C-alpha cells in the first residue's frame, strides 16, 4: 500500500480520535480550577478545625472495628502532614463522565488502612457545597497516604502482619496485605513519577485518555482484580522507560503499542520492573518471590511494591484476550475499528453467552473465617466459585469470569463490613462448542485410578455413577438427561447442582440468565427445535423422490431449502442445464409453471403424495408439513453472477430473489458452523440501537470472504445511495445498508423497508429493550413480567389501535400476549366471520380428498393482504407484528393533522371498504389462489374488531 493510500485511510480515524478526545477529556478550565482549589481549601479548613489530640475510639465506627477484629482502638487525632492533589487530575487526564479529584492526605504517626474495591481501605468522598454546571457529579476522593510510616523490612512478602491468619498456630505470609500497605506508602512517589512522565509530551496524555476509554467500555477488565486508571498510567510510564514509546508517535500509535505489549509481550512471564536507578535494582531472589506470590507483577519504580498485587490470573487472561481482540478489530473493521474500540460497551450481558447472578445477602459463609485475612473474604469467595465452576463445567466453558463489586459508593463505614454483601456476585461464561455444550454424558477417571475416582465422587456426590462404555472402558461419569430442544439447559443444571451442593445455597439465590425468554420460542408446548428432526427427515425423503422423477424433460439437479419457517418449508429446485429455454421472461415463467404441474403429478402418481400446483409454485403435503417448491432458472444465476462481476445486466426478479434467499440460508448455516451458540440478545439490540446507520454501511462478512476490492465496491455503493439524498436525510434509501457477499449494494432486504421513520422507531425500541435487558441480567428482579416487557409494544404510542379477532389469526399459537387497550374511546366494531379459521376442524375433514385439499390454505395471511393496500398509505402509517400479533397501530402520516373521533370513524370505514374491495376483486392464476382469496374475503369482513382513539394528540416520530 503506498503512502498516499495510507494517509487517506488513516485520516478519518485520526479525525474521529481527535473528536473523541474533545468529548471525553475533562479540561481544566479556569472555572474548574477554581472549583477544585476552593473544594480542596474547604477540606483543609474543615480538617484544621479538628482539635489536636482529639480522642478517637471505637464508638466512631463500631461495625468496622468489630469486623476487622481490632483488640484496642484508642487514638489521638493529629493533623495531616501534607495535602497534595494526585491522580488523573494532576496530569490533566481526567476522563468523563467519572469526574473526580484524588487528594492525598499524608497521615501522621497513626495506624489506619484505607481503595480499589478493597473494603479494608475506605476512601472518603467529598462533594462540593456548590454544584458545578461544567462538572456535574464532581467529587473529591480523600486518599490517606503513609510515606515513611512503617518499616519496609517488616512488610516483606514472606512476613506475616495479620495475627489471625495462621495454620495450626503457625503464622502464614501475608503478601497481599503487606502490598496493600506498601501501596499507601509509595502512592505519592509513584504519582509524582507518573506525572513527570506523562507531562513530557501531549500525546502521552491523549493516549492515556484513549486507554481509559477503551478499558472502561469493558467491564470484565476494568475491575478490581484486573485493570484501573492508575495501573494504565504506570504501564504507560514503564513502556516509556524502556523506550518502546517515543515522542514521534501519535496517541493512536501509542495505544496500539500498549495493547500489543499487553497481548503478546513475553516480559509478563518474569514480571515488569522499571530500569534500575544507579546500582539499585531487583535481585533474582526478589523477582522469584514476586512470581511465587503473585500471578502478575508490575513493580513500581522504587522496586518496593507490586502494584498489580490485586490482579488475578483469570483477570490477566481476560485483559490479554481483550487487547488481542481489539488489535484484530482495528486491523479488520472499517474506519480502523473506531466504533468497536471506543464506543461499543462490552459488559457482562454483551460479552458472555451465559450469565449467573448469586444473591449472597446475609450468607455468613462468605466471611466465616473473618474479614481480616491476607486477602479479603469476598476475593476468596470469588476464587472458590470460579474453582467450582471450572471443575464442574470442564471443557464446556471456554472462559469463566467471576466478579463481586462489594464496595458500593454509598457505603457507610460505621455499619462495618458485614453489610457489603448486598450487591450480587456475577458470573460470566463463554461456551466452547455446541458439541461439548450439549453433551449428555461427562466421562470421569477410569475406575482403576482409585484416588482420582474418589475425588470425582466426592465432588459430584449422588450424580456420580460407574458406567461401562462401548469401547469397554469402565469409568466414573455424570449423566444429564435432556430433550433435544432443552439441551441448552444442561449447563444450567450443572451450574445449579454444583453451586447448591458446595456452597449451601438455595435455588432462589442462584439466578441463571438462560431460559427466561424461551417462552417466546414455543410452538404449542414445545420448542420448534423439537420438530426439526421430523422436518429434516421429511425433507430428505422429498428431495430423494424429486431426484428420482424421470418423466419431465429436464431432471432435477438439486433441491435447496430456503428457510425453516414452521410448519411450511420453501425449497428451490434447480433443473439440469439446457439451451432450449425461451428468452422471453413471461415464457420462462410459464415454462416453470408447466414443470411444477408435472412434478406435482409425478409425486402424486408414483408415491401418492398430496400436491397442489399454481402458476408460481407447488405445495407438497407430507408428514404434517407443507413444502413449497419453486424453480430457480439457471439463467437467473448467470445474470446474478454477471452483475457481481460489474456487468450491469437485467436479472429476473423471481430468480434473483430465490437466489438471494438460497445464499442467505447458506450464510446462516455457515454462521451456525462458526458460532454454534448465539450469545445474548442484548448484543443484537445494542448493534441496532448504537450503529451509525446514516453514515456507515454494515458489512456482514461471516466467512472472511471480502478483500480490499470488495470493501471498495461496498463503500462506493453506499456513498452512491447517500448522495441521492444529501439534501434530505429522511429520504435516504436504503436507510439501513446491509452488505453481504451475495448483495454488496443492499438490494435484497432493505430497499423497501425500513425507511428513515421506521428505522428511527426501531432504534428507539432496540435501545429501551437493551437497557431493560441489561438491567434484568445484572440486577435482582422478582417480577417475572419484566422479561415479558421485551415483547410488549406500548400501544399508547399510536394515534389509534385496531384489535384483531384472535380466533381468526392465521397463527394463533404465535401470539405471546393478547393486546389490551385500557384507555381511549371505542369507535367501531365488526363481527368476525365464521368462514375462516386457522385450523381444519373435524367436520371440515369430511368429504373427498380433493375437497379437503381445497380447504387447506398454505402461507395465507389476510392481515398481510390488508396492510399491503396502497389506497390509504397517504393518510395512515400501519404498524403491526407480522409474526403473530393481534393489533395494528395507526399513526397519521402528516405531522400536525387534526385528529378527531369522526376522523377515525371515517378512516375505519375506509379501511374496511378498501379491504373488502381488494380481496373480493382479487383473482389468481389458478383455482387454488382464487379459492383462497374467496375464503379470505368472507373472513376479511371480520378481520378487525375494535378501533380505539387512545390519545388526543398526534404521535410524532
């Protein structure tokens, strides 16, 4: 790639980064500087008013003193030695919206520990008396420091400084507790070192801001056992000390260097140590002690404390994975992955396939051994849960993340530590593969391995059983019986069993987010997956029989499924090649009809199958399913290929649509092969809500088929579609540009809809649904109806509502919740006709097979016929659920129109009149089509039941 091209590609990214920095950087304006100075001054004055030698007893914080197990609490207050502003504000790298200032208060000779979700290190939060318009939510964190207060030698990693932490009376080393105190002792020195480093050139500060934005968007790494803003600044300073970053780099380049170092550097294996000052360095013995005590080591410039003492091996693995994924995204995604890197929120609901919430409020087992140990009891419980799940799920899980944010900002230290169990513990699980996830039998150790078998039985208890397998092996095992359509619940059963057995929890305390929305997938009492085996078996039989047909001029070369809509199934038939096809479009379609009729006759004569052919397709009734056959002409394929080869040739719409549907089905199958388990719905909803549809094309490249030329073609197509509507964004078409390998111009699915107004409403619903779903996953909700709200559209958003007769819906089983209108005025009512119903009742099954066949209606939906009418499109906009809703929402197309009850009566009458005229005059090209419309006409007279005028004003999109 030449230099000019590189500049062209990177300029948009640089511009976006510059704008992002302007948006998130909290600038130190004169007003902000005055606010900070006044607040710090007020704090100093308040502290100075406390008299010297003021007695400090346990009565000031009885709960805290009780929980830490202090024997004696009698202090006299001495004024702090120093007050110093530190943290991000001191280096002008505060990132919004978390606007706060760290104030280091140098302690006199007292013994007090006080940060980073560590309850033993409480931080005093002070809000200014006067609220700032420029900095809403601004506060100051008073962080005690303890420079030169303790003997460093006594805080050696091998020493014990917690008397209660022992084994059989023998004191155990407390490396984490010691490091926590050392952190306070060197906090000011390290902050000064970072300030000097970051202030060397502007781009370092900008890179630090970008890294903070990147990390904050990823809740699995921006957490107590992984990364924080302080560690990011230390890591950045470390790379500067190694000359891996220089002043010729831009902020984005520095960010890439840091991410690459996190993801790939081998220095992590031995630990990170700043270059020694003079002759002073870290000895090999000291480095060995660090690696034995901590999974991750980032030693501070003084070489006295491991600043990563809280970081776990699991947290570090998550950090490396996120860094590597971000780099890959920046290389492959459009605009350098700007949206994905800095603007996309990747929290637990979006990142993990399974989320589990443990409600541990009042669960005394958490702190049964006490609060004052080397590590906090909450961290130990996290490790215990992770270990149990890791052992129970084995290779079913690719990764398991356990975090417990147990130090809320509103915590009152006077209440002690026992109240810090109110927040739920969260577990995120990424599954490995579909085969492993749905496995029914887990094979344990061989029966001959006595010790391993004993441990297996101790862990699994009554679930463990000794089995003989087909290969003759006798081994311990666990069996998780499950129906095919409930295989996704096997993981839920394992998690529930393991946690209840080993943690003494009740079922109510273990909330797994896995099946709360399953009710929306049921067909009757079963999931649609339960029908897949019989459906595929029927399709295989039909496909074989179609290939065996010999009494047609051209043999059938392939049969391709186009969708999996139950209980009908559309298939494309491709005939063998021939040069005798007519060139005229109408003649080609008539020839197809002749082939379909002959195919239907052959199936009926040879195998006695029930068939019904029309000009467009043939319906084959088999094993309780209706297979709709369509012919895809080979010339249609060649024309599509020619079009993709940049030769603008006419493509027949029927063949092109069949081709696109076939390609789409293949793409979805490929997606399922690569990603067998689709993650939470929240990912899709957030994509819909947050993507910049107006200025960006969404490129869907599942199999990594696209090259530079493909991306250029897609971009050219997208730019062309937007140029046509530069003056009026609301007329942009398509409003939602989706580019795939088979459709690089977004012609297949979004040319007609959604338009700008519909997309705006869709985005609004997606955003509110994503927010609700996130809240339901992360927080304890006892109201089960909250999940149902995801599928309940508020009817008060419409100017009028039309309710349909539920017993006349074509797919009544798909109706999740009957619509109810509790406000507004009833305008009109039309009785339902008895001539149409979704099911054939026993009386209708009487008569000849031909009569019964004529009563069958495949893929018939009177609602679709009605809403497709154009005669009232200039007056009203119709909103409806095509999958099985029982309501139609009406909004006026012209904003500002006067709405009255009379208007709705006249509109309702017009709607009914239009519907009857449309269906009564419809005529198909065959007996079946005409028959269907005649029946639907009778049914159409009662297609609508009630019209309401719920709100007196015009709904504005």
